[in-house]
C-alpha cells in the first residue's frame, strides 16, 4: 500500500501543477483579470491529492491501518476529488468565458462539486476511523 499511496501523491502533484499552469495561461490567453474557480484547482489537488496521500503513506507506515475496505474507500475518495475538480473546472471555464448560465445549469455545476465534496468528506472520515482503530 505504501507504493500505491506514493504513486497517488505523485500523480496528484503532477495534476496540481498542470492545473496551476492551465489556470495561469488560460486566463492570460483569454485576457481575463477577474476571479475564477480555476484558481482553486491547483491548491485542491495539491492538498487533497498529493499532501493527503503523502500523509496516508506515513500513517500506513506507522499504523498499518489498511484493511479489506480501504481499497473501496480510496476509490470513492479518488472519485470524489476528481468530481469536485470537474465541478471547479466547469464553473471556472464558464466564468472566464463570461457565459450566462440558466439557473438549472448553475445549480447543476454546484451540485456536481457538492457531490464530489460529499464523497471526499465521507471517505476521509472512514479512513480516519480506520487509522484511529489501529492507533489505539
């Protein structure tokens, strides 16, 4: 599991850098100077991606907490983080493009990001419960 956590941290670090460069270059190319949700993708992928899996790697090394359900929880975590990222990307692109969204489309984008946050949050709690069980 240590290698999996290290690989996930590496993948999310690369994704965070890509999203940071995309944000900077896309807004510059579009002559956009306002605020956009694209700016938070970089930090979300660094913290909830790279940093989170780095911490899991250290926790696994210390507590050997991974069990039979860990893989399922991590799948939900990956889905949640990337669904959240998709919501941020869709919201950010529409902000940069200045697109007028219907209330239904606006709510849909918020809902996508919300579902991603819920999946991520539940996964974090389940992983913390696993760690706590082994740490005691």
